[in-house]
C-alpha cells in the first residue's frame, strides 16, 4: 500500500491537484508580484488569513504576503519536494507531525533556521582588555 501512495503516480496526481488549488487560491487573493523561484510559483501580497504562519506551500505554489528571502524560498522548495513525494497525504502527515515546528519532522527536514524558526545567534564582541591595567 505504501508503494502505491508514496513516490508514485498517485502521489504525483495529488501534488498536481494541490498545485492547481494553490494556483487558483493565489490568483484570487494575491495583490503583489507573482514569480517563479526555486521551482515554486510565488504569490505575494496575500492577506494574512489566506496562508499559515509566514507563508504556505501548496504543491508547487508558495503563498505569502512578503516573506520571500532566499533562505525561506529554499525551505519552501523542500516542502514542494515533500508534496511531490506524499501527494495529498502530505497535509494529513504534516498535521499528525504537530504544530510545533521544532518537533515537526517536515519542518526539521526543510531546515528550521532557513524557515525562520530559529533565532540567529549574534556574534559576541568584547572590548580589548588593557593588559597593563590588570597587573600590579
């Protein structure tokens, strides 16, 4: 059964269906630029209620307001690959993996840092010490 649903013509059909739904949704609600990047059709300018978190990948379509950095698009391209692999099972598997991105295996696979789920560490700089003052 698994072979029939994952990485199969059935999952490919689900991916294409999801892409069609994403294209229609983006065409209806997008007020910004539409472009192809990283194998995704990126719709900008959607209202916040029209997608989840900073943006949503539906098939090969990325829906967002303005969250389109190179890192985020690389992260979303992995989600596109996940859609291709799992087809319409992907939303169910994603939901089952949980809403916490730090525990969700699909977000971890896509890269938590690139997805904006981890804070970037700032470099700590210290003022140079005056060695003469520290020795009597």
